[in-house]
């Protein structure tokens, strides 16, 4: 399958110019169909021809295996979650925090990587924010901040600039300081190759509703098995333990302890289908095309308006405009979908492999009045 063949299967892309995959990736028909078919089978057939719990558990197991293969992990290191936010919170809530403990984050984090730590501040945990410059992090500044920290949380690809942070290096710095490393990777799967074993992080949270073109609710959390066994989730249900009726209970081995109870597997069935489609197109081919199209956009912008690297490191391209909300509304009226950012004062285009050069050129034409 080629990127353009995939584009043809996505109904939302047939009329307008959609450049907002960093927020939401419209799904191809067969991803939606996979979820719909599962729901029908689960509700119409399995209650009488099977056990609906067993039907759901088989679906979860298959998706866990698919996700693990896709990100370079083992199935027992994958928990199926609702979202990236749910994954980050799961880790935050599984640590026995004490007043004076230290969390380090960057000033580039999405609210998903900010709010859980703000809550912990109310309990006496210190949160240190590493200031960055143009989407880049100074390693020495990070090392100083994390020197006596308990956990560091940072993004693999910044949602503000589209830059790639040096994940493996930052993980090493955190580990040298004795801190856990938690990575927000939601902007990676589906547009860039992803190998959690190469990163070496203790936990990686992500979701499938952006570049993977899956459905909302199809998130996943990688947790290194040796780390998982030392974490105790605050939320516990029959999927998080070895034997639900045991007293005392034992947490399930590995990452499955972060799964809780009766959740609808449909979004994770769709996630499995979405990953299969991305694999069919080829992540290498997708990555190359994303870089070419994002580069075309960057080349067409005035240098003083481009806030992302002139040679894009991802499909996220951030553009300085005087009034982001007005610009987004004006472009939307012309059938061009981008999003405003709360910081910096800019709009962000998210260019995927299913976009075309014509999409990019239409955005550039629509932005001409800004300069």
C-alpha cells in the first residue's frame, strides 16, 4: 500500500486540506470497520456462542502483541490504556511519593506531562522545570536538574516545535542520577520509527489516535518489566492482578498491572488494525515522505516566521503568526485545517505521509497574507 492509496481510504481527507495529525488523525474506513465489527460480535454473538469476557481478553492479548512488536518490546511490557495522559498518570500514581521528592520535566511538555506533577506538588513533591531554547534542551542543564531527582518526564518529539529530543541520552543522564525516566511519545508512532529498547526508558506512554490514524481510547503504555514489578498502581481491578479472588492479591507481572477492569476493546481492536496498515505502508517510507513534505512547507515560509527547524525533524511545523486563533479560523473557512498553540504564539501544521505537495502549497497560499 502506498501513502496515497491510504489517503484514498480516509473519508475525511477527500475534500479539505487536513494538516492537524498531531492532534487527531482521521481514520481510514477499515479501522473504523474493525471496531464496529468487534462491537457487533461482542454484543450480538459472544454472549451466547462464546464468553464475552474471553472474547474481550483475546482481543486485548492480540493488540498487546501487535503493539509490542511495533515498538520493540515484549507483550508483558505493554499495558493497554485510554490515552497518553492515562499512561503518564498510571506511572505517577504508582510511585510512593514523599514530601521533598523531586520530579523533573521540560518547559516543552504537553499538559499531559504537566498536570500530574502539578497535583503532586500539592503533596509536597518538588517539580523542577528545565528551560529550553527553540525546542532544544541543554544536556548540562538537564543533568543539573535531575541530579537528585526521583523521576524525569519528557517528550520524544516536542508538540510545540516538532523537534526530536535526544531520548536515549536523557534517559542515561536520568539513570546515572538514580531517577526513573518516563517518556511522552505520543507524537512518534505512525510518523517516525520507534524502538523503546533503544531508548532504554523505564516507561513510555503513547496513543493511536494521532499519526497511527486509530480511534480515541486506543492508548498504550510500555513499562520495563524490571521496573514494573516495583510499582504499585493505586487503581486496581481484576485485570491488574494474578487472581481476582485472592486475599491478599498479587499484582499481575509486568505492565498488565496497569490495566484495570471492563473496558471496551473496540478502540484497541482498531489500534491493531491501524498498526497493521502503517506497517503495510512502511514506517520508513512514511518517515521519508513526511520529511519531504514538511521540508517543502518549511522552505516556503519566511525564515523569521518558522519556529521549527529549517530541516524538519518531524511532520510538526510551527509558524509564527500575529493572531493564531484568527488565522486558524480564516484558514478553516478556506478548507485548510491547522491548529493554534497556547505557546508559542503560533499555529502548527502537522504534515503526514497521506498529505500531498498540493496540500502544502494550499497552506502556503493561505498564509501569504500573514506576511
